[in-house]
């Protein structure tokens, strides 16, 4: 036991300090980046994983806008808007 407080361990991530270090492939400096969810939360990510997060966010926004289009038909193609 190191005796560290739990709240401290959250900021003391393993590996490079990148939030996604466990996925492997960390590259570049790890810096706090503003969360893409719009909450303003700073999340430590390396350059590589930050780029990946941006790409993922853009893909999600393109495919799943926050509101269903007015002409969205849940029966179309058997898809459901509520599916997560
Ligand atoms: Zn990383």
C-alpha cells in the first residue's frame, strides 16, 4: 500500500498519464485536453489518442446527431433511434 488518497490516484494514471494508455500506442506529449462532451472537463491524453478521440467524435456527430431528423422513420432499415 502506498498510502495515497483515492482522489490523488485518479490524477496519477499509469503509463504515460494518457487516459487511453491502456489501449496502447501512446505518442507525443500527454496534456490536459478539454472534454469533447462540452462539459469543459480536462482529460489527459497524448497526441495520438487525442487525434483518435477527435476522429471518433466527428464520426459520432455525423452518424448520431443529438436530435432525430424530423423525417426520421424508425421503421426504415429496421433501425431504432433509441438504440445506444
Ligand atoms: Zn495515449
